């Protein structure tokens, strides 16, 4: 069985959580909450902590990695049926990452490039990483996080030029509560991508210490997403942020540090690209691994080839245009994520608790009963 | 075997990328755009592009002149007009190297919407480009004016703007990013510095002259030099540089020349605060704080006395207040909130703003404004007293 160090798992979780919101959360929250977008991130602290606790509870009270733990707690039939649904849910995240990056790249950098060529260039390294194994993938992700995450934050910081106006975040506390709820729901749905910990956590050296790493990841996610949401607003204002396709990219386009550092958007692309590779490789692994568990296969690697073709084709077919992509990102994917990655695991908590309670009762009855 | 096939496939893919980026353009097939202008003519959208000479500066040392090349095309849209240039020009213009956007007055007075869409959607148009508006002429004519020692007028305009900001301090540079931000934000209207062609010793030269004021999608008027100076004093950001002339007689416009004193402004900053009166009316109170140096005096009177320095400070404060008020009155006349007071009210009093927003231009025009200016003299440079001729 492959083994991951805690820091590797930390890096894996950080990319799964941070990459997508880094690209699109500023626009989506500006559309919902205008200058109060950052409040939705703060509002998601409690749901986020609850998710961390749910995932940790499931991990420490299960002997098999997800989705095997579904069979363990819900029985083989129901477990396999739900596990089958999860294969497609994880696969959807793979496709979403591909589509999002393809649109990011084709909107901003090379609009004339055929999407198929671009997809091949993204899928191929991930394909090779998966064929090599989880440990190699984890090592690559570790390097990517250590190099690209600080650079991504630095690029955002460069966006704070002379035209930055912090008063664009005002007025505070003058917002629609329903919009705030919508924003919190949206952010929480992307936090639920941490669900991969249920599959990868058991591969970890010290699963009992996972809660610390999960909390650290959540903290880092809050920090990076807050920065990615606030900086476009103070740089452009909420109206302009909400109408730009990728406000973060425009931050890089407008960056001009002392008339010396400018035209750095290509660095932004080179930071996002390995991030997308990471989230793609991780969710792709989880998809194949889930299929292996559900169908009782010996190795997940035989699924990498067919799923690669499926992912490429689905990415071309799933989203006809960027407008529909944002509808998916804002209205369709969050529902899927919340139901499958948050509500269903949350539902398993009382199931496990009741099972444990029953087991404890029967154990105590056995002890109390006189020996025959 | 399988690893070999996989490796072979990867090698093949890597080989395919050796030719460079997907939609690369060779250097000798391109030409740099130094600036471009947008205009309207009988409903048609006109684009003029100033092209940097592909062969560089001709032989003949520093006196050699580069022939300015300006390409103009018109179509129903700006993007279409820009692409039509390729029908008669052999090289691909590289738009991302452009430093300035020059708009015509006709376009600004007509409708900015299509122009704003063009410059915001196009990924080659950089947000840091500086914006100018032509006064009484077309962008094409402005781009054709020779601006020695600069080879290209679009670049010269940018340098003129940057140079005057620290020296005279009359006009503020406006980037596309700033303009776009103000264009879409409620409660603040954008401005663009104007440029005109004037004759000097029989030669056509470019001159910065006034600031164009917008309201919604159109230009509604212009600020004079004095009002533009006032605008610069009224922005909340710290300003550095600039000169202001006062007259010891108290009459700045027609006082005796021998009593003129030029004061330098090292830095200035304005703080605007909305104040609600008990009767529901609103007053905007503006506090301008500036400090600077005595820069030039034509009088032989010793101004570096305690009493005279206080007098000079008062005169300069009064002059700053006058210029600021001149700008405010003009903006109110044009109903254009170029100071962003509406935006400020929306942040400080959101409930009140909800009531005012729909009719803000009219409300802004009737706003009561109180301006206070405080100028402090810091230094007098290399001499302390005026030069006296002794017989």
C-alpha cells in the first residue's frame, strides 16, 4: 500500500481546495455580494470547521478508505450503489478542472489554440503521474505547492498598485442576508472538495494527527481565497470585478511594480497550470481508486487510460461556452458538491455513532452476562 | 515495452512543440503599435494606429527623423476596423506594446459604450495604457504631429503627461484601468486629459489643454487649466509636485507683475466628508492640506520674515481654495461628480445613497460645498532673502 507523509497530504488537500477558488471565486462572490464577497469566506469558517470534523470523524471510525467505508457502514449493496455515484462525482471534478483551465487559457492567452491540443497537454502529465503511482504524484504536488503557492500569493500582492482603494470594501454591514447565505453556501461547497481526505487519509503515516493538517489546510485556504477575493475588489471595485471573466488574470495584466515589473500574466498562467495539474491528478486518482473499490478490481491503473479519453471528450462536450461554465460553477456544481461531499458524509456520522453505540452496548452486555 | 511506447508518445508531443508557441508570430512579420486613436465619422467607427518604424531610426545620427506611420481604417465596429488594417498592411500590429489611447472629442460626445467594450474585452489592450482626448482635431492628426526629440507622438504624450505632473502639476494622468473603474462605478465620473495641436514658430506641436469631463456614456464638457489644477488638488490621494502663483496684492489674475510669487507644492492631499444637517440638507466639507517651498519671487521685498511667511501661506491657501472651488463649480455646472463624492456617500451612508442614486447628478449640482485649504511653507531653497542690487 502506498504511503503519504503528512506534509504531502497537506499539499494535496491545499491544491484541491485552493486552485479553483483562486481562479473564479472573486468574480462569483462579486456577482452575489459585490464588495462584501469576503464576508462569505469568513461566514464559511463554521461550515468549514464542521466539514473538517465530519471528515476526521469518518476517518478515525472507519477501517477502509472512501468509498470502501460506505460499504463498511451502510452495507455492501447500498455502499456500492452510493460508491458508484461517487465515481461520477469525482470524475465531474476532473472534468470541471479541465474545462475551467481550458477556458482560462483560451480566454486569456491563446484563443486560437484548438481545445483538444490543450486538453492533451494537460491530461498527458496527469496520465503519466497516475500511471507512476500515488507516491510519485504526491511528491510532484508537494513540489508544486511549495513553489507555486507562495508565487501565486506574491502575484496577488503585486496587484496592490497605486490605484488600490481599500474604501471600495465599504460600506460594511449593508448587504442582503440571503445573498450572504448564498455566498457562504457557494464557498462551503468548494471547501467540501476536501472530501478527498477520506480516500487519501488512510494512506497517511499518522492518520490520528490528520485533524491538525486539515485545519492547517483550511486556514491556508481561507487566507488565499480571502486575498483572491479582496484584492480584485480593492483594485477594480466590485462592479468591474463582477463583469470580468477572470479578475485574477486581470490583476496580473494590470500589475506594474515601479514601472519595472509588468506584463506578468504569463507567470500567473504558469502558476495556475501546475495547480490545475495537481487537482486534476488527485481527483482523477480518487476516481480510478473509487472505481477499483466499487468494482473490486486489483489495480486502479487499468482505468487511467479509458478515463483519460472520457475526461477529454467530456471536457469538450460538457460546457458549450464560458457563460454556461459560470452557470455550472455557480449553480450546478455547488449543489452536487454540497449533497455528495458534505451532506452525505454528514449523514454517515450519526449512522457510525449509532453503530458504535450499539457495539458498545452489546460489548458491555457480554461483559455483564455471567459465564456459562 | 509499454513504457517505451509511452515515452515515444511523449517525445513525439514534445517534438511538436519545438516550433514554439501555438500562435506565435515571427518578429519580422510584426510591427509595434505605439498608440492608437478612436474616432467616429458619420456613424462609422474609425481607428488610427501609430506604427513604430520597423527598420528603426535611419542613419544620420540623433538629428535623423523617423517617418511616422499612421494607419487609419473605418468600419461598423472598432474591432472590425482594426482587423481591416491587415487588408492593406503586410505586417501584424502588436497592440500590446501600445502606450496610449487617444479618443476624439466627437466620439466622446457621441457614445463611449462601443469604445469601452472594445478596449475592455481585447486582451492585447493593456489596462496601464494612458488615455487622452483630442480637442478640435482628430486622433489621426495628433499622431501625425512630429514631437522631437521623441520619435512618436503617442509616446511623447505619455512623457509630457508624466513630466508636467511633477513639474507644473496641472493634469493627472488617467490610465485605462482607472477610467474603466470610474466608468462602471456609481457615484463617480471619469475624466480624460485633453490634447490639442497648436502652432509654434510655424511648426505644429502638441499641447496638453484642459480635462474632458464625462457623465454616463458621454463627454459633457471640459475643465480649463485652472479648473484642472483644482481637480488635482481635490483628489484624496497624495499629490506630489506642482507650482501655484500668488500675487502679494491679493489679485492673482491682474495684480502687478512685480508682486508675483511662485510657490511650489511638495505634497497635497484633500479629505472630503459629507455632513448631514438637521434639515436634511447635505454639505460636503473639503479640507486640503498642502506644504511646499517658496520657489520664485519677482519682488525685491524680503518675504522671509515671520509676518510675510504667514501672509504668503494665507495667500497660497486662498489660491488653492479658489482653484478647487473653480473646479467644483464647473463640475456642478456639468452635473458630473468627478470627485467621487457619490461613491463616498454610498460607502458612508448607504441608506441615504439608495435614495439619492437615481437622481444623483441633479443632487450633486445643487450640493453645498465648503472648502478649507491650509498651505505651509517649509523651505526657501538656496537663498533666504531676495537679491538686492546695492549701489
